[in-house]
C-alpha cells in the first residue's frame, strides 16, 4: 500500500517500505524513495502526499528517506534486507545519541530474530553498556553490547 501510493507521486521512481524497529509497537513503517532524474521533492512533501492518499493511519510511513538508489537484486527486485539494516542502524544510533553515548554499530542479517546488532562502546562504559543492553533487548532484533 505504501509503496504503490508513493510510486504514484510524479517525482518518485522507486519506493520501498520496510519495518523500522519500535520498542512499543514492534515495528513502524518507513519508506525509502528513489527520485526520478531531475526531480525535486522533500521528505515532508512525500509524507503529506502519502498521508492524504493512505486511508489507514497505521500505514502512514513514520519516516521517508530519499536515497540516491534503492538497492536492487540482479533480477531487478528491491533488496529489502539492506534497507532493514539501515533502519535498524538509524534506530540504534538514535538511542545512543539520546543517552550521550558514542559507539560503533554493526547490523547483520541472521540470528534467531532475523537481524543482529553489535554495539561497541568505549572502555569504561560498563554501566552504560548494561543499561543499553536492557534497552535494546526490548526490540525485535538480537543485540549485543560490548565495551
């Protein structure tokens, strides 16, 4: 529904919707959009377009990301694992920023929950590491926090 709606926008070449992790809802819709050459539109304009066209409020994309190119497979299908990894990485970096932490975030496909996250914090952040692990355990992806 989200992809079809956004692809009707005159500036959109490709739209791909994936689930963005959310500690309360499990996942929220987020959409990655590749624009047509020489097109110009903002993420806010695309969100307003989607909200006007999609009647089900829970299906409204919570974020729209304009990207240079939506990843494709060799046969021309949208490769969503790359987009899911990006969505998870953005969520984890947001959590780090909220807590004033710096760390490396690595997201990989696989594991019992489908995606695995490894966060490496600086030395001496053991208490922050434990607290961050508790927060990340509330998400649908597997997570490991190291110092």
